C-alpha cells in the first residue's frame, strides 16, 4: 500500500486525494485510512480551535482535543459508510 500512496500523491497540485486511496480507505485498509486522516489533519485542527483560559484567567487560542477527536471519528465513519 505504501508504494501506491507514494506513486499517487506526488505532484498532486490540487491537494485532492487519489481515488485508489479513497477506495482502499473505504474498504478499511489502515494505511489508506491513516493517509486520509493525515490529509485532513490540519483542517480538523483549524476547526477545533477555541478560546481557552489558563490558571490566571488569561485567554488564549488552543486546540480543543475533544472536538478534534470527534471530527476524526466522524471522518472515519463517513469514509467507511461511503457508497462507491
């Protein structure tokens, strides 16, 4: 699978996932699923940003890990349920 990922992701200018990786992830192949999660990782992180507070009550922006984990879980469910 790793060779297929390397061959299909180089020079992908538009940032789209190659169809063979989507098919493999849909069939539950762990390496393909991992690649899909990595592909959307920064987007899920940006969606998970929240105002947080430290011990002194100062506000700062940080990642809400619970939200990011939920997004990752929903993505995996959607990939496995996708009808090809």
